[in-house]
């Protein structure tokens, strides 16, 4: 949330869920996670960015209003959350490969009713990551302009 310049308005909590999910319970926002799943992702990828991506993806569901609207998982909203997570990881300094890492382990190659296929998800992550990179580049160009050009 700090990378986005936003205050957190949700709680992160261990729960009996299959993996990680964004939820609203008793009018409170949560990121619920299964520690076994997170540990497995960390173990398999040997990289902290994979778990950070997964959390950022779920935060993306909250910030995009998917949880408030009560939307069920579908490819379009999953891609939106993937793009957000790619953007966040780009802002945080992850490489594109680090940003995409989790998807190689947690996504299916083919699409389903609820989730897009791996290559669509990787493209969404790259789109978000590139957006963060473009912002960084334009900010550095602006900072390096001489004072008399402002």
C-alpha cells in the first residue's frame, strides 16, 4: 500500500482458505491467507516477490471494487487484479521476471470459467509493470529538467 501512497483499509488474517483471497466479512475488508499455501509458494519459487505478487493481486480486488460489488471470480476481474499487481511490483522495484514468477507456479496454462490462462495473465502483469516503469521514467525526466524550463 505504501508503494501506492495509500493507507491500508483491510486486515491480513490467517484463514482456512485454499490459497489467498480478498473478502469482506462483517463490513470489514480482509486479505485471508492459508500459511501452508504461502510457504509452499515461497519454497518453490525461492523468491519473496511471488508472495508479494499474490498479496498485491488480492489487494487489487479490493481497490478495484470487486469485493464490494460481490463479483465472483471471472477472467476479466482476475486480469485486472494481475495488472494491478504487476504495477505495484514494478513500483516496488521488482523486475518483470520477478513480477511474473508466481504465475508460472499457480496458474493453469488454459483458461477456465473463473481464471484466464497463464499467457493472458502474464500479459496483464507485463502491462501493469510497464505502466509503472513508464511512470518512473517520466518522473526521472521531469526531475532532470533544468529549472528554467518549468
